[in-house]
C-alpha cells in the first residue's frame, strides 16, 4: 500500500554494509537529565558518590517520565548545566569512569517474558528508562498503556528508517534479529495484542529476511517490505501503508487501534527484561562526507559528540554542519561538547558545499510543496501566513497536522525555509489559542 505525497530524496546510506563497532570506554560522560518527551526525572545522586553502570541517576517525576542511568561505573564529578543537543545548556550529571565498567549490584535478568504479567513488563520497561529510539523519545511504558476507551489490537514495528543517511536500525535488525523478535513478543504481551507487523523499506531486504528467519513460532508477527519513500517512517504513514487504517487529524495511532514502536526500542526492551539492563547505550550512525571513517557505532548515552567523531577518524577540514539525526528532520549542533542522548540515531557531518548557503526567495507558486506534502496541507500558503505574522489564520490551514517532515522544503524551487516557518507558526498558533481561551474564561 502506498501513501500519497512524500518524496524520493537522494539516498546516501554509506554505512549500510558496516557492521556495528563498539566504542571503547571513555574517562568522562555527561548525562543530561532531560532526554525524552515529558517531565525530566529528579536527580537522586550526589557529587562524589560512587555509581555502578546502569544505576539510576534520576527518579521519574510523574507518569510521563523515566530515569536516566549511569553509562559506566565511576564517580559523580559534578552536577551542573552542560551543553545539550537542543541548544540551551541543561542540568546533567558528569561521571568520571573508574575503568572497571562494573554493572550496578541491583542489575539482574527477569527471566522469560512469557512468564511475566503485562503490568510487570511495563514496570521493567519504565525502570530501564526506555524511550522511543527512533528519535521521538516518548517513554515506552506510556505508549504501552492506552486508556480503556481506546482499545488497541495491533502493534507495528517501525523499521522503515526513511532518513536518507541513517543505517542504525538496519544494522540492529541484521545483527540482532532474534533479540528484536523476542522484544516484539514482550511488547505484544505488555500491550495485550496478538498480532504485530514490521514495516521495512525495500532498500533493506536483508534485514527483512533476517527477521523472518528469526520469527518465534508461537508469535503472529508478519514482516512487510514497503516502498522506499520519505517519510515512510512517519507513524501515520507507516500505519496507512501497512493496514490502510487512517489516524484521524489531530489524533494518535491508538485512535486507530495501533501502537507503533521502533525496532531499536524492541531490542532495548529485550535487554531490559532478559538481561535486566537499563538503557545505557545505543547504535548511532556516524556519517556524511565530512567524517573520515563513516561507521555504525555502539555508543554509551552521555558520550560527547566530539569523542564519537574522533573515534570515526575525525572531521575533514571543510565541515559545514554537524546534525543529530538525519538531514530531513535532524537538529543542527553548535557545540560538539553536547552528548549523545537515548534518541540520537545518527551524527551527520556535511561539508560546506553540501549546505545551502543562500537565503530563501519569495514563493513562485509552483505548487511543488502541495504535491509533496504527505499530510495534504498547503505549505505555500502556510509559509506566507507565517511570514506576514498572520498566525491566527494558521488554524484554518491545519498547521498542527504538520509533522515537520521537510518534504515541502526539499522540493521548493525558491528554497524557502518552510519547516522553520512551521515550527514558529505552531508555537504562535498555540499562543493564540491560549489567549482566546483566556479571554473566554
Ligand atoms: S513539513 Fe509539514 S507542511 Fe511540509 S511536507 Fe511535511 S507535513 Fe507537509
Ligand atoms: S514549493 Fe516553494 S515556491 Fe513552490 S509553491 Fe511551495 S513554497 Fe512556493
């Protein structure tokens, strides 16, 4: 099944054939408290305290909240504001390694997930600090707890990895198919569903075959290859492509009876339950023409990006931009001291010549953006409204349905900064709605 709209960007999956390499232990890590959507946890360690790998550094502050954990054993050196990938410095725990890399004493596997209740599985997943590893970083246990009035009958695993440079999910599926499949099984049990579908773009046939071979006989899990088309990995488009179900405007996947999880998240759920290991590391694709040795790297959460790049041979002289994530939806980094987070799927380093240097020009009404928008929006008009500060009119054009995929900007002949327009437009629109509500009450 195909979704309408979307684009076919140039693919640069330079690292698709590169087996994951493990980064050696560092002397220092910086673990930001805020790493997911929701409320950051509260710090529960003190300066000078010794910690084991996997020991919680924070405790959750509410339901939509999870802990962060020590990426190795050592001592808490400092608790202060440190550079954060989102721009502004944020509270973080700095840990100096003792070189032992010893797991925290409380770490122990929980046995076969088939013997555990759904409630117990969700608690283990919450305590392991699990969030969506595809980039959105929404706490996994919350997604697994839909309200009673929204019954869910299907789990979908997102293995699309439609961002043009990223290959971390591809490697996870190829290198750990049995663990991913067991992870899917335990997610199905936690959610109370009997059926799961895995969606993979058809540029990763080998990953699909590996998963099919590893499918446990007692589980109804089907693997589907989908057209390679951006943004195939968007939850709403993946659901439509696999089931023809449509998530209502402004709704969530659970409104169409579905929960979507990333394949990397399934692997980490397996590790949390089977091995008792909290989320302290993940696979990161380090790529682009400005990095000397592109690679898929197993990186501890809290590793400064400069160290990861050094491990991959360093930058070439003419680096123009370093991006966390992919080129379509990633976040540009201004400080290479910022650390890898749970949701960091890639570090993309582009040379100057690959960066568009010129200013956006006025809209020429070519209509390319309208054809490309997978949400059936009218990006050209939305962009003009933002430019003219007509934020109150954005509701009529459903700006809140924009998933910020960047397809419109990719095809725009005038190189207009449409996604930046829409990020600002959404904030201003929400402000406008708040003011309206305030004047009514
Ligand atoms: S960024 Fe928003 S407006 Fe542009 S194509 Fe994606 S969904 Fe449509
Ligand atoms: S693609 Fe760009 S130039 Fe063309 S209509 Fe859309 S905003 Fe205007």
